[in-house]
């Protein structure tokens, strides 16, 4: 599966008879799937189908879907009010001896308010179903365009994050190989510090006590677990980037774990080189997490 960004825009237009159909979709970052719909009056009944179709293509993001549905021309029909006509004819019969007995003309009837109602023609159930089908088909095409745009941006983000993961791995290896992590180096530095403190003191330093102190400091400064976890997180991240699909939440969790290990490395550091690597780790991890926030 391909990674998807959560940002994108799509538009698709169609026609059905005298109607013009336009769908516009806008997508931005979101913690979950938040779909906001805007329908013309009378088409709200399509909401369940629209939500289903969007959910089949998008699992995360704030989506705004707007439907424009307008008629290029008005289709009118004349509807006869039978009751009003019967009332007029009954009145004419009742007044037949006092008014002109000539037959009523059509233009006369049309001039009587309420006899004929000119209104927009109603659609048959079959026409309405066909129109709704075309509206939903238009939405499906717009969703395909939106997904394509989100996948293109997702691929670009994946390239950026892959380089960031490579850098995180490089820094973890640099910390691992730093000579300051060895017990011998810790002992040498401790001896130098103690010698400086006791250079004016005739008392000698107990070698056994020095050895135990070196062992204790080496244990506290050991970064083996942190380095191993960083390597494991790097492997897991690469697997997710290769797998694709909606992996944004899991990558965000790994970004937090990366940050936790880098903080521990900085706090345990006993050399400027390890501290510098830990600080750069934090910078790269923050950049990585910013990119993750854009992924589905």
C-alpha cells in the first residue's frame, strides 16, 4: 500500500440531463476522520452513502465535501386544479341566465387565479434514482483524484522521512562507537580527576576502591540499551514506511520512543561528542515527527 498525506484537494464535474453536478473535496490534517458535508436543499438524503464512500477511501483527516447541483434550464409544467375548475364551472351554470352563455375560452380560464399552476416539473422515481447515482459516481471520481494527490504527497514525505531515519541510524552508530563509552576510558578520566585532587596530598588512592567506583560509573553511563532500542525503532520505522497504508499513528508513537531514547543518551553522556550526537538526534527526531503529523 502507498502512504497518504492528509492534505489534498480534488474537484470533479459531471452533468445529468439539464443538471450540472460539481463535487469539491478539501483535506487537511486531523487526529481521526472528521467529515463535513454541504448539500443543496433536498439532497441531504445522500449523506449516508456519501459518508460510506468517503470512509472507503480515507481513514484519517479533516475532510470538507461540497456538492453543487444546479439546473441549466427550468423544466415547467402546467398543473390543473380540478376543484377550482369545477367551482368556476358550477358558478357559471348557476349564473347562466344573467351572463353571456358563450363557452369559456382557454385564455379566460388561464386568467382565473388558481385554475392552472405553473411549476417545475416533478421527476419520476426512476429519474431521481438515476440522478442520485450520477451524483455518487461523480463523488467516487473526485475521491479517486483526492487519493491520488494524497498518495503523491505521501510518497514525497516518505522520501524525506527515509533520509531522516538514515541520519538517526548514523547518529546512533556514532554514539555506539564513541570511545568515551568504554570502562577503560571512564577509569582513565576518573584517575586523572582524582590525581588532580590529590596532587598535594601524600595519601595514596586505594586501587580496589577506584576499581569499584569506575565500575559503578560505567554502569550508570552505559548506553547499550538505548542504542539497541534506537536500532530496533529504526528497523520498525523502515518496515512501516515500506508497508504503507494508514501508519501515521504508529509512526508517531515511534517518534515519541526515539525522543525518549535521545533524552536518556543526553542525560547519561560523559563526553562532548556523545552529547553533541544526542542533541542532533533530538533535532532530527523533531523534524521526523513534524513530517509524521502529515501522514494518514
